[in-house]
């Protein structure tokens, strides 16, 4: 048995009162499993939603929070073939378990850590950059020279989309609600920055049209939804692709279907994890592709703040209060 501390959700509440640090025990790995000593974990919005019972994945109580992380393999089952003790790795935990000192994960959920990333960056890598890759490459089919409009660009999935779009030689327009935060996206590859909210109104189509010679954006990456989606369909180019990544604004919008008819654009849903589950071969190709790009140095996750494990509940609150820029990580040491 491997004893360690973990952030455990024992009760579904709206205020994180059902979440606390506890000592847990993790059994030794068997078969194709590996035991990882966790070095860092990434905080994602679904972590908060799961404590409130508002996420589609509803783990059985009690459960350890944390969707993804990085660490070092300390034990391995007899059937493990491609990993070794001491390997520095990243892992996805199928929704839970990363906010702990030890985690047991099947070999297929573990990848070698890109050498260009430290543990906090590596923990913040998988979900955001896989989402961006499936969105822009698989679903959006971005080609060189197109204009990509990235909403929510100062958050984790937006940051990944800005960096990937620039790697694809696209023209990148980054949007958000804070000019101060948007300035950082220029370091990630944004060619232009645009505020989405002005005088409490959502209004950005005019600027996007001006920046694209009146045509509008070729690809729009939208993890925000709500009023941002409503405005987006009015500044998309003929034949454009509007990628639905999420609804961080809280409102799921409806599209007047005459708009895609008249303007000839497509509305495309993106579920990066499901894409790989439905097509495991392409899913593995996607995972390898983002690692290959990371090794070139084109992907550099920006971690704005690190919290120790004992303060991991505060890390979730930091995310809930929309204070982050890029990603927030929990570190175990």
C-alpha cells in the first residue's frame, strides 16, 4: 500500500464544502498498470463542476479530484511493456485522481513527458493542447494563411489554440474580456487582440471585419458560447468553420439556421476525448502529434500560479473566480 495525501470530494455541494485533504491509500499496480509519484497536476473547470454535480461525468463518492498530471513512475505491473521505472511522464486519469501524491494508471493512459516542459507545464499540457489539435486540425482543417479567431484566448484551451494556430501559419485574432491579460497572448503568437465586451455589451464583429478586409474569420474557436457565439456568426467568412468547444459563459446558444445557409459556414462540435475513443488510431496520432510539436518548442504552456497540494482547494477557487491567465497547477513537493 502507498499512503499519501489527496484532495477528496465526499459530498456534492455548491461551495466546495464537501471537499477536503485526506490521507489515502493506493494499491500497488498489477497487470498493465503503473504507479506514479505525482509531481504536478492541472486544474480544469470540470474539476469544479464535478464537486457540484454539474459535469457529465459523475464519479461515485468519495472520489479524488484531478483530471491530468505529471510525475515519475515508481512501480509497474508485470504486463507493462513500453514504460520503465524512473520515467518522467504525463497522464490522464479518466476524470479523477490527479490531485494526490500517488496515482495508479493503466499504461495506455500514460505518455512520456516532453523534454521541453517542466512538470507543471507538462501537467497542464494534455487536455488543452489535445482539444486545440482536434479542433483546429481534425475538425477545423485550418490551412496556412487563414484567419483564426480564438475566443477565451487567455484561458488554458484558448492559449493552446493561439499557439497551435500560429504554428499552422494562420493569422490569429485573440479575444477576451481583459486587455491586460490579452497582451500576454501576443507572446503566444496572437497577431491581433480584441476585447469582446465593451460597455457591458458584447461587440467585436466590427473589429474582426476590419482586420479581415470585411470578410470575417475563416475559423472561429469558441469555448465561451452565449453572446460571444451570437456575435461570432456575424463575423465569419463565407465557407468558414465555427468550432463549438464549450460554454464557459454559462449559456448554451441557439443558431438561426438561415445564417449558415446564407453565409455558407459550418457549425462543428468538438469533443477531443470522444474523438479518440471513437477512433483510437487517430486518437493516438493526435497524442503523438501534440508531443512532436511540443518537442519543437512551439507549445509552451503558461502556468500563471502554482499551489501546493495542501492549498489545492484554493486553486479551484482561483479558477472559479476567473483569476487565471493560461493555466493553474498544483505541485506536490
